C-alpha cells in the first residue's frame, strides 16, 4: 500500500494522483505452457515424432514403432474407457465407446498410425473446445478485465494542512469513505458525487454513448469512468455490494454454467452409436474383412456431438453479453428460444418509473411559467421524487432563492420565494372549498401537485410516468416472433393499468397485486414457458418463480437482478425481444451443427463400408467434419450477416412508438420526506 500527501482540492494536486494502470493484454501462451495445459495432445505429438524417428532404424525400426504407437494408443483407450464408465455411473450417456472401439480395432488390424490419428483427434478436441470457448467469451472477458482493483481514499487534513490520499485495495473501501477518482479511472464502488458537478462515461453500465452529467449528491455507480478531471465520491456501498461487482458476479455465473442442451446432444448419441455399429457390422459381415469394421468406426468418431452444442451455447451467451444481456445459464438460453407468454410489471418496466411534468394548469392571476418557477424554487431542496421532477422541468436557470422553508409531513412544503409565501403540496392542504379553482379531473395514471401563492390558489402541476418510447415497438416485435400472449401484472389500480396496457396491445391485465399475487398469477399461465419482466424489489419473487425471469438491471434493484435468469444491463426494454431472437438463433445453430456432424459422419461411414476409405484417411476426414461442426457453432457468437441478418430484421419489424401515460399514484397520497 502506497501513501502520499497532496492538495486534492486543486487541479495541480489532482494531476499528481496515481491512476490505476490499464489492464495489460494477455500474452500469447508459450509452447511450454500449451504442452502443460494439454498434456495428452503433447504426448500424442511426441509419440508421433518418436515413431517416425524409429522408422529410420534398419531392421527393427518398424517393429519398435508398431509397439510404441500401439501401446500408447491402447493406454489412451483405457483412460477413455475408465472415464466413460465413471460418466455412465453418474447418469451421463457419452459417445466414447465409438472412439474406444475405433482405437482398439485399428490397433488389432495393425493400422496403428490410423489409431494414433484417432487419438490425436480425441485429445485435440479439448484444445479445440478451449479455443472456441475463448473466442465465444471474448465479450464477457472484456467486462471482467475492467473490474476496479484499487481505490484512492482521501483523509481530510487538519486546518492548514493537505489532504492525504492513500491507495488501497478496493475490498478495503468502507461505507462513508471519501474517494478520489482520477481522470479516465473507473469508479470503484457505488457512491454519491461529493463535487458540485461531473461528467461520467456510463457506457459499460447503461450503453449510453454520451457522457452523463451529475451534480453534488447524485448517485454514482461503480463501473462509471471519470471524465477529463478528477472527482470525489462518497462511498455508499462496499465493493462486493456495488453495481459493477454485481454485474461481474452475474457474468461469471453465466460464463461458468454448462448448458443442459449438452445432455440433449448426448441423447442423439444413442441412435447414432447404434447406426454406426450396425453399418460397421454389416460391412464386416458382407465383406468378410474385419478391416471394414475398423474403417467405418474411424469415421464415426462423434466429436461434433461432444463439442459443437456447448460451443454454440457459450457463443450465444457471449452474443447476448455483447448486447448487454446477461444470460445466467445455457438452460435459460434454451428456454428463451421456446417462450410462449410474456408478463410485464408496469412501473419502471413498461414505463420509465419516474414522474415527469405533463402539463400546467394556472388560475387567471398567474401564468404557467410563474406556477412552475414558484413551485420549483420552493421545492429545490426537497429530495421527494415529485419535487425533483418539478425542479428538473423548471431548470436551474429559472430557480429563485427560497427562505424560511418548512416541511409539513404528508402535506407539502412552504417557503418564501421572491417576497411571496408559496405553498406546494396536496390539494386538501392547499385548496379550500371557498377558493378552489376550476380544475378538471385527472386522467388515469396522472398525479397533481397544487400551488398557492400568498394564500391564494395559483394552479396545479400535473405529472405522469410516461410509457417508454419503445414499449409499443417491443410488444410488436414480440408479436412478430409469434408471442401473442402478453400479460401485465401490477400493484397499481385497474384503471391505470388498463390505460397503459390497452394502447400497447397487451392481452391480459391483472392489477392491485401484492408480490405473492404476482407469483400465483404467473403460475396460473398455461402457455408455457412464460417470461416475466420486472425491475423492482417487489418483482424478485415472481422473477424467480417464472420459467425465465428478466430483470431490467440498469436502474433496478439488486434483489431483482439476483433472482432473475436474465439481466438486461441497459435501460432498454427492446432488449427483451432481442434476447429471444439471440436464443432462437443459438438453438438453431446448435441443432444445425449436430445435424451437419451426424450427416457427414453417416455419409463417410457408408462410403467406408465399401472399403474405399483407408482408416488413416478416414481419421483425417473425420477431423475435418469436427472442424466444420465447430466452426459452424462459432457463428452463434457473431451477429447475423447477409440473408440471416435480413431474416432477423424481418422477425423484429418495428411497431408504432409508445405514447405517454402514467402511474396510478393519487395526488392525495403524496408524502414528503
């Protein structure tokens, strides 16, 4: 741990701040490291080289080579057989029996070089899979590499002294610590901005390409990157509880998971094994030549089934990560491809989850701009969500100084603004029957804040929680994907819920629901699998109960993200149909790779049955089949191109844009902090 002293309050002092060095690129592994990582591949190549060298010894060279290669191949076959037995005992059905039979039969007929090629194919499969996984996980690795590892803690100085900045491990940061984040550095933990203003790059968290402006006291998420000058952040969470660490934990969970679809590939192995032995046995019986049996089984080694399917699923999860969609397991990806129903929470999911000024109604004595200016000036120091919406609508340039500010719990706020006594709050607190202005009833989903100036009602500010701009487009894309059963599950009033759902074309609405009611509602849906999309803490139980729970994780709760199967890391509802499109394409590619491998293997088996493919050539051809299947599976990690891209676009045709409506919070329920 290093320690230094400087004047952190000045740009000169900040310039001396030691910044966290960028994560170095990973060096290419050396030949020795590769041999240590894949010892069986190294041993097989070594045996091949030594065998070729022994061939040069006169008289006994051929015999020595035959013994060396045959004994090595039989050893590998024995190791594979033991592994197959253990898998069978654990309930897994594998395809090693074909490879083992091919090795033993080629050694038995004296074609030990063909046997060695089969061994190289099997042992090389691990290296091929590792390479494919590295390619497919590149997007995930990029996120992990940006994980903050250190932080700079600021210790305020005594009077007349300089602040002390200490570099510490990120896990040693405590809640309440003041941290210095240098230009271009990553914010290490969640906190609040301790400077007057700052611009941060939040692209790794929300996908927003432009810098985001923050003011003193606003929340700053770990993973954000400071702009061209240093900032100070007051920690509000430890590293393990911060936003970026939660993302990393989700990504690691997704990276380390094994797709259940691999077991589906294993189920193909039973009929494939039967067909392979049947063709090999008939070829031997008709030709009376045992060599035919070995030649058929050599081309039947089923590496496409063992490798292609998991590579496709890892690629699909990587593709989803590239779109800021964290899919926690391959099994989830497979279920995503089969979704029949989608249920949505309302507030914060279909809507933005924050009230905004819709319009202003003023009495004859005041203009609309006067109403907003007086209300915003009186409310500018209030942390209430409605107060923030009003001040944001007014803009800082229109705010006037406020004095003698008084909060009335559950009613509103009173303040002196520009020499006038201004009241802002609920209707019953401000408006009396004798002085009530002529105001119309509120639409479903609207709320109002009433304003009085010097005791006289001045008007009201109507707010609403707008529907997301792409909500209608998202619902249309789901219908284009063949998902016609959509549901809204919300705790809001029925009228408010239907006011949102009807324009979007949602087919079923259930309102006034508690969290337990949402769980029961999802369980009652008959069109399965069902996806549930939510964002709040109250959505965590139903996200866990759904076949596929999707959390809007960019600004949603940690509880929702942890209980969900899929987490959308940007504030974009459109990623919901995108996740389904990626899943369907991934499953299609996985099945396609399996089909390619099986089809080519059967064709080669039928040709080999006529004795036109020597075992050594057959082993090489089967290696080519493996490569074709794996390379096809790697397509799942890429964006669709050409005709495939056109098909994807056609399946995701945009619908009409959403219109603004809002939450069901009644104006009389307003509570001030």
